């Protein structure tokens, strides 16, 4: 099912007061993708799983009021980003006590992470980026979104997003070249 078909079906369920069916469809279509999006922000599986649940709870609560004026996926991504950033902000002390090597060591022992050594180093470098650069990098590099799509999700201008991405890439290159 395409994203537009999912959106049309969700809209039909919402209009007919079948919210359970709407949320079930959303979860079936987007759970895996949203989980991996969360994992790009939150390295730890248990925390990522909790955030995923929070995202779908917020979707469930907000769905009756969603106007379908923007893409459903953009709205869900925005909720996901907000939940991830909220988690990061509320756990800043804990997260900032970890350096790139600590992240990499954690990923080595994570049974839910199946990346190779380069992927571990990349994820560690991304985790060390400032918040805005991290978000823009994740959307551009991992999600392959266009700057215009990122601007809809995050707000801001295409120019500022390009600058954030450029700075993120430079910092990641520096981190990866340290080894």
C-alpha cells in the first residue's frame, strides 16, 4: 500500500469513527520504519521501544483532530522527532556522559543492532552531533528526504537545513577520520 493509499484509508476510518482500525493500520504500516527512525536518535533498544509506544499513543490521541491538510507521515515524523528530542533533553546528563567510544561499545553489545564496525562508528558520530544537526542529518542521510520535506517536518528554511547538514557531515567526517 502506498503512503497516499494508507492516508486515504486512515481518513476513511477516522471519518467513520473507526479509530481502532485507523491506528491499527498506522501501526502495521509504520511501526518498523518509525522504530528505526527512533533508533537513529536513541541508541538504546529499551528506550527506543518506549518512545515508539509514546509516539503511537500521541498519534492515537491526536488522530481525531488531525486535519489531513499535510501528509500523515509528516505528522507522524514530527511526533516522532518531538518524542525523541524530549527524551534526549530530559536525559541530557546521562547521554552527555557517554562519549563516542561508549556509544560504540554499547552498540557492539546490543543484540538489536546488526550493523558492522563502520555503522557503529557512524551511529556513534551521529549521536555526538548537536540536536539540530543530528535531526537534519538523520532525515537527509538515513531517510533520504529532500530538504523541502525536512522543512515541512521541522520548520525552518531550506538554506538553514543545508547549512546544518553540511556542518553535520564535516563533524562526522572528522570523527570518523580520527581513527
